[in-house]
């Protein structure tokens, strides 16, 4: 009996996750606008001589720098970042939360908390990804401007990898376990 409830829970999470990913694609331009409003002031403050601005461009974020392209003073280096590779944590968290037992009032509050926490996490990931692009892409042409040594580059690489590989899955699952510890214990408790 316990095995069936765990299987049904997993099936609900998986099916709801795919529905929520589809819905995320529909609202992606608005979500990216919110991300650009958060990340632009952070990156232009951290790197005022390097980052000109960051704007939402439908499914992508466009990063415009102060760096000239091919020695043309008027042309600025610009590149796109895809924030979707960091965004699947929110649908995963909502799918876990909605599939759990409990009152909807609590679930709504937990979704708001999760949205804020995962937005901060995704902002971290995007900031490190933008810095990683400038340090390591473009044949390393712009890395000298940052003045980062080996340790600084390693920290940027580690921050980028954490934001890409670990945070999108670990944070939603950990947050769900923290917020719904009673239901998690109920799922994980093995009866004879």
C-alpha cells in the first residue's frame, strides 16, 4: 500500500512538472523581464566598466558590454544568455508542493516563498554565467580586463557550475522537504 502511494505521488509530480514547464514557456518573456530587472543593476554595479546593460529579449537575456568589437568604437560586444537552463527549479518545486497533501492556503504561501528563493538562486546562476562568458568565451580576449587570477577564475567556474548543475534541482527539493517535512516523513516512512 505504501509503495502505491509513493508511485502515485511520483507520477503526479512528473506529469505536473511537464505541464508547468509548458506553462513556463508561455510566460517566459515576462519571467525574463523580471530576471533582467533583477540582474541588470547587480551586474552593472559589480562590473560598471564592463557591463553596459542587460535586457530581456523574448526567450533570452541580451547582455551588452562596453567592449568594442573589432576595434570599432561604436560597436559593442553583445551576447545572449538562455535563462531556461536555470528555470526548471520553479516548476519542479511547484509540482512537488501541489502533489503533496495539505491545505491549499499553505501551498499558496509556500509557492510564494519558493518563487522568491528560486528567483534569487536563478539570479545567482545568471550572474555567474554572464561573468563566465566574459572570462572564458570569445577566445579569452576579455579576461585580462577583469584581472582575475587562477583562484578568481576557479570561483567563477565553480559558481557557474553550481548554478547550472546543482541549484536548479537541489534547492527546490530541499525547500520542499523543509516546508513539507511532515509529508516527506510520511512518504519516506517504511511500514512493515
